[in-house]
C-alpha cells in the first residue's frame, strides 16, 4: 500500500526516534516476539496539546483482528495521560484507503477537511480529527 518514498520516510522517522528525537514517538504491537504493527505520532509544532498520528500500520496477514484498534487506543491513552488534546490524522482520498478511512471514522475521528489534488491529481488529502477532551468527558460521565 505504501510507495517506496513513503517507506523511506517511515524508516527515517524510526531512525530519528531511536537516535533520541522526541518529535517522533513509536509504539509496537507484538505477538510473542514478532512485531505485527506499529504506530508513530508526535506533537504538532506550534500547538499546545495537538498531536499528529503520522503512521499506523498492521501486517496485512494480521489486519482485521483488532491490532490496529489496540494500537490506536494505546496512542490515545498515552496522549490523554499527558497534555494531549487533539489528534490529527492525514490520509488519502484514494479508493484503496476506503477501509482505512472507515477505520478512523468508526473510532471517533471526524473528517474535518479535504484538500483536492493534494497528493496527486485526483488524490486528495483528507484530514481527520479526534478531540480527546470529549473522550475524557464521555468516560468521566459514563
Ligand atoms: C488501517 C489499519 C491500521 C487497521 O488495523 P487493523 O488491525 O486491520 O484494524 P482492526 O482489526 O482493529 O479493525 C478493523 C477495522 O478496520 C477496518 N479495516 C481497515 N483496513 C482493513 C483491512 N485491510 N483488513 C481488515 N479490516 C480493515 C475494518 O473495516 C474494520 O472496521 P470495523 O471494526 O469498524 O468494522 C490496517 O488495516 C492497516 O495497516 N492498513 C494499511 C495501512 C494504512 O492504511 N494505514 C493508515 C495510513 S493513514
């Protein structure tokens, strides 16, 4: 699903994080010793409490088994335990990202913006937002 240049960026972010760059946080999902998915997020510069979820990916052989949901929830828990307020996700309007968009939408992410032709002709940027303060309030009043 990812282009070679996207894979190169993913590896670069991991290298930066391992080198101590705190702009990029990583969380892995494991089955025993095997890495089956990971998420990468970080603070959005120039904001207070807004975070970008840069990457969430699950091994194709393990998709649809709840791993992505666990990763997303774990990232949200990390953020609400700190100063996290908003989570932003940028994704593509391409048809092959339909299941990905549905994944976010069913987990409380609202489609808040779309930039036509952003990635390529006919491939829009779609921006999702989750307000974690609402989630905290909902839990507190449940
Ligand atoms: C999107 C992704 C991280 C979800 O992880 P997952 O472990 O498959 O998700 P879960 O099993 O927790 O949840 C399955 C849900 O996601 C949706 N989904 C998205 N992609 C799916 C896939 N390839 N296989 C099965 N379900 C998928 C299903 O519709 C299902 O929705 P529902 O539970 O609301 O009915 C994962 O499918 C993936 O890595 N996709 C490719 C990479 C990608 O698009 N990453 C996001 C880039 S912005």
